[in-house]
C-alpha cells in the first residue's frame, strides 16, 4: 500500500482499532484504518502504532493529536 498519497502537510489521519488480533492497515471509505494486536491500555496500542508504521511501511511517525482517541493525526518525521 502506498501511504504517501494519504500524507497531507506532513500528517496522516488514521482510525485505530486496538485489540484486533492482527496488525494491518487497510483503506476504508477513502481513509486509513489500522488494526493493532495491542490493547488500548497504558499506551500499548500507541507504541505499537508507531512501531508498525516504522517497520511495515518504512515511515517514522509521532502522534500529534489523539493520544487517547481512536482517531489520530500522525506527523511524518
């Protein structure tokens, strides 16, 4: 998947689904949806989201908006 087409002004908006049993990213209704194996407890899902983008997609990101929300804005580093 080419996520570079979703980068706007150095940011990507994603919807996160924690505790999904698998880690993958899909396009749904023109938006990115990220399924994570980690639970949304003690920042585990947020850490896995950052690792997932780095390892699977080769893009370093940080969470800009939405630390405690499923809707997140990630800044591409």
